[in-house]
């Protein structure tokens, strides 16, 4: 099988949602630089992401919304009517110079990835994972929904069993809206309970197509491992998926400012490693993540895991300097040495809340109806 391929773009290096926005931080560039510094990203594995054409985006998004998004980028502003209808020009989804080109690049990367894995293989698009975008409006920092576009592209290839697994701290409401009742797609989401967008309740099955497991605040590696081994993996295995799409949002770790979960990056890497063996086609996407050090470290470790690279206990100086050069207005003081010197977090294990145990047991009891 061909080696995993990494899809990236320099557009992420030169664009920002604005200085006060949670996505003011560098994310994909840090991953690219770290992986290159580690010798993990030779040119033969790297693909420059294309930008999706407007017509390709309308397999999910409405033409009126795509036109409004392009117009907002060109004009640098939106009308009050556009703000209300399409949720553009808001605090969450601001107007910025690359507000169409950047998400269209992420979408183009995920669409290309779907083509690349048509005959089998593994592709990583850390700029993707924008799972809140709706057909006619932006949502939750997501102007387009590249997971939906990639899933639709895989379905168009004739696949009939696709598992979408989402371990972001926030529920994948846009994906759930797109595939409500779709028997060919199984959506499995773990996300923080009672966290925006306040969807994905335990009893929400999206017309029989979803398994939602809200995680109580403070869920640690032990709780996630129970969810992984008792819910995610058994359900994916039972489906025998022809393809897996994994949204690997980095915002469920302890240091992230937009959630109150308590995972280490080991939890994500274990999910990546175990899911990889369950299908001949795997697309791994980024997603949330709002601490520049934890996002860069976690997503670089995802790429190492996909390739079987050894993650050292201490980073070589060239890689360490990538992390040491990062800045963040929310943390003016220099971060702890662990976020500079190492890639792997210390494990964050502990007790599993009774509420989570009960939720897992409820889902296990329903398993016969999921597949």
C-alpha cells in the first residue's frame, strides 16, 4: 500500500480570522514545520492542496451561500441581510481577507483526499475537519463543511458503508444535518456534554445514522479509552466500513481554552492507530484546537502515528525551536517546558465518572440496532 499522504497549503500560514479570534493562532503551519523538522514529511509525501471550485462546493452548500461567501471576501464586508441569512460577519465567523479561499482550500484538500483513497490508502488533511458548516450558513468558525463534501464524494464513488468518527470537543452538528437518516453513513461522535452547539445528546440518533456519546466535563484518558474500546471500535468493526473518515479535533486536551475535557494527546493517537486497521481507506482531518502548542504537538503526532514513526521523549533542537517560536496573546508568559521540549503528553488517567459509564452501557445495549 502507498505511504500516507499529507495535504497542506501555505494559505494557512498567511491568513487569520483576526487578532481577537480563537483561530488567530497558527495551526497547520506548525504541524508542517514540526513534521519537516523531525524528518517525517519528505516532499514525496506532501501534496499542496487545491482550492475547491464553487460548483464542487454545491454538492452540499447552496449556490446562494457560496456566492455570498465569495462576495464577502471580495468586498471585505457583508450587508445586514447577508449577516442574518448566512451568519457571515459575526464574532464567530468574521469577514477576513481569505474567508472564501482558505475554507475552499480545506475543502479542496478533503475532496482530493477522497479521490486519492478511492483505491485504498491513507490521507491526512489537518486543515480540514470544519464540521459545523451548514448548507446555507456558516457556523462555529466553519464557513464550509469539508467532512460532508468528502463523505459525499466517497458515496459518489459507489461506497455503501462509511464510518465517520468525530472526537472533537464539540458535536458535529453540520455533518449530522447532512446525513440524517443516511443508511450508508454511520456517524459516531464523542464531545463534551452541554458544550456548544448543544446538540448530539445521547438519545439523538440522527434518524438512525448516529451514535452520540457526550463526555462529562473533566473526562480523562481513562474515560476516553472506555468510550473508544466499548463504543467506537466495536461499532466501526461491526459495520465493516469500506472507508473511515476521522475528524481529529485537538480541543479535547486539558490545555485547550474552549473545552473542559482533560485528555492528553495520547488519547487521540490511540484512536488513530486503532481505527487505521479497520478499513482499507482512511481520511484523517483536523478540526478544533485553540492552544497553538497543543494543536501543533497533537496533529504532528497524528502524522507520526499514521506512518509508524517513533516519537522521541525529547524533541531535537530544530523541532523544539518551532514550538519555542510560537506566541499567543491569551498566554503572554512562556509555556511550560513540556509544551516545548516534548511531543507526547504525560498520560492523564484516573477515575471514570458514573455518568459516562452509564451512557456507555446504554449505547452498548442498543448496539444491535446500529448495524
